[in-house]
């Protein structure tokens, strides 16, 4: 079983920055697509950013230019650098690890989430 542990959330003023981290257990990190998703109260969980095993990235339009996803395979860690934070970014942020081969999802793991609150 792969375990994902997020950290780095908290309360920040609008315009501020936070860096989220997700540490993955196991030996499959380097071949997994890693991602960050978020869920605000009363809303569906939505994609924030993903990064593939070869460092190809994808971002939701709402965070482009403000957030940066990266990974450190040696540390089994994926990061989400969040700059210019807005109140609309307030949500629980979840780390995700998955692998899709020939159109089939081989695994799809989720962390417990970390709360990000942007408020003055």
C-alpha cells in the first residue's frame, strides 16, 4: 500500500505564498503521475496540477502562472509552490499518485489532505 502524506498547509494572507509537500512511501514514486487536487466546501474535487514521470506538467487554468508543481524522485516528494494566493484558493489540498497503462488505471492513491486557508 502506498501512503501519501501532505504537509505545508495553513493560514495565509491574500497575495502570500505557501509550499505544499507530499511524501510518498513505496518504490513506485518515480514511475507515477503525481498530482495535486483541491476541494472547497460545497464543491467537487478539482485538478490543480499534475506532473508525469518525465516532468511534463499540467495546470488548471485558475492557477496557471501562480502555482508550480515539481518532484524530487530521490526524496519521493512532490511539491506545490503556491504564490499570489487568493481567497478562492481556500480548500483542502490532496496529493494524488496514479499510473495508467494502456488506458487502464493500475493504481490511484490519495493522501489525507492539508488545509489551505487564504484570508485577511
